[in-house]
C-alpha cells in the first residue's frame, strides 16, 4: 500500500503547490487569499502525514494527533474567509451584522434587524475548536506514552478522543453552515457554497473515518488475518484511503479555490500585488487566530460590547462609538458615501 500511495501523494502536492503559487504571485487581497491558501495547504499536509502513517506504521499513533491541529485551523480558515469577503475590516464587522437580513427557509425576508448576539454565538461555536484541540493534543500523547500498546484500554481511549474531535468538528461545521445560510446572498459571487461543500466534505470524510475504524476495532467487528492486522485495519487502511481521497479533492480544488479572479484583478484591473515574501509572511502569521480567540473570550466574559465599541470608533472616527444592537443600520457602500460627500461639497460651493 505504501508504494501505491506515492502516486496520489506526489500528485496532490504538485497540484497544491501550483494553486498556492498562483495565489502568491497575485496577492492582492491578503485577508481572503490567506484563508484560501490555508484551505489548499490542508490537502498536501494531510496527504503527506497519512503517507508517513503508512511508511512508519508502528508510529502512526504519534502522527495522527498532529492532523487534528490543522483540521481545526482549516475549519476556522473557512469561517474567516467568509468574514473577509463580507467585512474586509474588523471595524466594519459590527456594523454589517447589525443590518443583516434574516430570511426563512423559502427565502422570504423575516426582518432586516441584524443580531450581534447571534453573530457572537456563531463566533464562539466556531472558535471553540481551537482550545479544545489544543487540550486534546497533549492529552493524546500522554495516553499513548502511559498505556501499553497491547492494552485494550488504549483503543478505548483513542476512540474516545476521536469521538470528542468528531463532536467538536460537528459543532464548528454546523456554525459555519448556519452563518453561510444567512449570508449566502452576499457570498454568491464568491462561490461560497462550493468552497464550503468542498472543504467540509473532505474534513467530514476524515472525521468519519477516524471514528468508524477504531470503533469497528473496539467492538470486535473486525478479526485480524495473516494478511491484515489490527494495526493495518485501524491505521494503514484509513491512511491509504486518505491519500487517494486527497488527490480527488485536489483536482476539485483547482476550480473551487482558483486564483483566476485575483490574476484578472492584476492583469485587467491593474491592481498591484504584494511580493511573494510578503504573502508568505501573511500566511504564516497567526494573529487572526489570536484575535479570534481573544474576541471569543471577550464574548464569554461579556466584554464584547467594549471591543465592538472600539471597532465602531475606528469605523466612524467618532469619540462615542455606540453599538448598533438597538438601532440596526444597513451598510452604505463606499461609492454611495463618496457621492454623498461630493454632492454636499457642491451644495456648499
């Protein structure tokens, strides 16, 4: 299986490098493209890690926990990508969600009053995956190091960890889907549905595999043979499947996470792209995750209003920025604001 996994692994890496390089050469919208690059990088990272699980089969239990870290980061990247599309500046985040329409299942507008409370709940549901994963990550290594590999308790502990990871990922995915469902009209031109379906299908598939195979082993649904051992069934077979699944999704990502819109902006709209070095620095930076976690804890500590008030001051450049929870307003486009300013200047003249 190791030899057969080389082909999809190399192909997946080459396709991902092609897509990421295309974005780096046309780096005109850093906040959007950073999250897109992180979503694309999920594929080669997972593919290579699972290839190592095949090659170093006895050490697969030490490699698998690392995958949960990037899974959490990738899911948060999808959410932050939507935020970047809708609210390019953090200071406009409160203003946008205060005037967000709410539609029912049939698309009928229920009201045009946004809800900061609703948005904050979604934010917490998404970002909870980061601290939970950071807690489970060292816990899994402690369990592996202290329990004998032949002890049946190890399989139970691994299954419990996989179950918690699956539950956490389900909560995050549900929050992202709810957010997309309410903002899909604004995300239509950005292919929001395709990006969500493609990436979350891959994550969901990995989560199900990581839960089903240990469960089958634990429940004695599989009996080892002279050709396939317990280790092969619980680690090698899922890793082999993941390598080939990653190749399928890599081909799909060529269309879903294409850099063509940004290349068009550079060639036809004459936007000036940043340097490749700057693009790499933007991608490596973890400040968006840190800010997201800080905002989550501000929400949990009921201090989010203060943070949103500071953002409102930045947006309106006023001394008394106020929350729009009570008086929701619709966002006025930049062009409309410029026209109003020009008209007022002409009237004064």
